[in-house]
C-alpha cells in the first residue's frame, strides 16, 4: 500500500456535515476539491458517494466503503474496508485521497500511511451532525496556507503534513 492524502473542509468547531450535506457553499473550495482530486483515486463512504454526483468524472478512480451494491451504471468500486480501498487504489496511478465521511476520516487520520492533509478551514462555528477528527497534534507541520473569502465567509486553505 502507498501513502495517502486526506482532503476535507471543516468549520472551526470541526463540523463537516449536517443531514448528509455541507453546511456552507463555497464555490472556490468546491473547485479546489474537484481539481485536486481529478485524475487520482478517491476513497469515501457511501453517503459521500451518493451526494457527490460526479465523483467518477475527471479521470478519478472511485472506491466506496459500503455493504450495499453500487448503481449498475457506476464505474466506482465497492470495498468493505479502508485497507481494501487503499490496496486497490495503490494499484492505480496518481495520488490517493480520502474524501469522507466522518467514520472514514476517523479511521484514516490515525492510519500510519496518512501523510498529508488538505484542509479548508471555514472560520465560523456551524451546527452539524458530522465532525472531522481533531487533526492539530497529528498534522502539525504547515506546508502551505492561503486565505480567501466568499460572501463574508472567511476560510483558509491549509496543506499540512504529519509531524514526524
């Protein structure tokens, strides 16, 4: 298996979702996410896959952690565990990205092969039912940072690596 990246947008209080959806709409973050994962492998849970209608576009290899069959017309591959997804994604070219949701992030962030975190930190507190794990001690080495704003909502694109 190869090393992998985690990519996420979360609020200051670590909220990543409510009722299966993002609690904000930030076009620049959506574009960053689409462009960063294009042509690479993505691993995600079933709720994320069902919400991300064009996950299989832009040359992505998609691996979905699920016990339910995927739609017959989908090019995504069902996997039963994160390690199975990582093994299959490791056979593909390009990088590997973990795209959520909460349980998948929880397992991935502690995995020894998780090396980089692409974090869009939304500078506001949100109410939600899904949280991103606390990353600050594990991913303490900042590689890059860029701040932006959309309709009064401030956010920062951070690239972090594990502190070794």
